[in-house]
């Protein structure tokens, strides 16, 4: 199961997601996860402990064997068996400062509690010397594993496939107009990816997890209608698509021209992250069985 706080959702308490759940009920990121991986359990609760208790109280056939907490490294009331910390290549934790001067929620030496550190958003062409410099600066302990990843993109997909035809970024001409719409923390890579295919872009950026108001929709619509191309598109992020897909304020005129750009994560160099997680789960489960028997 994935357990999240459900940031900016319009509900409270424990909510177990199902196929009919909306981003307003569970939050945009949990909704995105449930849409992308429908077979896993997704739940939200502002209280991690209460959420875990509710998940473990599910009928045995539905009870999770593993619970993945989102953004819970500083949550001391729950002790994880395995911790993964992400740090942005462009703002590495050991070069950052504590809030409010920087973005760290605890001193950099807190990294010692982690089992894995992942450097995210690396350039596509990163030099081996850069791997070594970062690894030396982190001074991780022998049992801690370090991985490097970059953001990758698939092809655009319609937010409303029932009314929009399949399109491809490769089909975009250099003169085809696109309105880029984002409500994520760092849209630069997203914008850069679309710019590879067309020079005729306009960008509208909003804060992370932004819930589009009626006036926002009206402003976006005015900008879109002002584009001169008859085949102009709105391309948004995968996370924003999760909110827009179930937003009744979205104009019908957008639905055949609204697309999103799916994201994926690609590992640089050393592989074995999946195997590392699976090995931990196997040993943790076996050790718990032994303890229960004793």
C-alpha cells in the first residue's frame, strides 16, 4: 500500500482510494499513483499512525504486506524498516541550509538514518567524475547505497481520450502553437522537453499542487483562444492532468485539445535498486516470521 497525507485534498480523515476516487478526495499525487498503478492499495490520512492502523485492520485478503510512506523522513512517530532519501542534483542536501534560510527540515547529518540516497533530476549527460565528487562529498557509510536518476518523458496522451485523437510530439511542426500549463514545483525540464518539438509555445506556470480556480480557468481559456493555430494544443503535466481530468470547470472546448506528458524515472549507471528493495522485503518478512514464532 501507499499511504500519503493527501496534500490539498478536500476530505479529512482516512480515505481508501478506489477506481471512482477523484483528486479532490485523495489529492493529486495519490490520485496519479492510483490511476497509474490501479492494482495497489492507495490510502490517505493526515495521521500516519492512524492510517497504518486502518490499513492493517483491513480484511486479511486486502491487508498490505508492505506500506510505503510518502514524504515521511521527519515523521518520528513511525519507525520505518527502510528509508530512501531523494536529493535534487541542482540543490544537493549537503550544499543546502536549514529552513527558513534553505529547504532542509533537519541538519544534513540526518542523512545517516537513510538506507538509500537517490540524486534526482541529473543531466542526461553526466560525467563519471561528477558521480565520484558527489559520492565523496556525501561521505555515506558502508551500508548506504547511492543511486543517480534523471527524468524521462513518454509521448503525449489525451487527458480526455474519449473525445481527443491520439497525437505525438513528433507530429508537432515547428510552427504549431502550444500552450504549456503547469502547476508543479520545477517545470523547467517539462518546458524544455516540449520546446524540442516546437518553437511556438506560451507558458503558464502556477505553484505546486495548485487547484485551478474559476478565474484561473477563464484566464487559461483566454490565452488558449488567443492562439492563432486551428490545431493548437494545451499540454500539461501528468500531475496537473490528474486534477483537470475530474474538474467540472474545464471547458468542453479544451477536451479535444488537452494533452499531458507522462513522466518516468531512469537510473544512471549502477543498477539494482529494485533488487535492493526486494531483498530487504524478503529478509524483513523472514525475520518477522522468526520473531513471531519465538
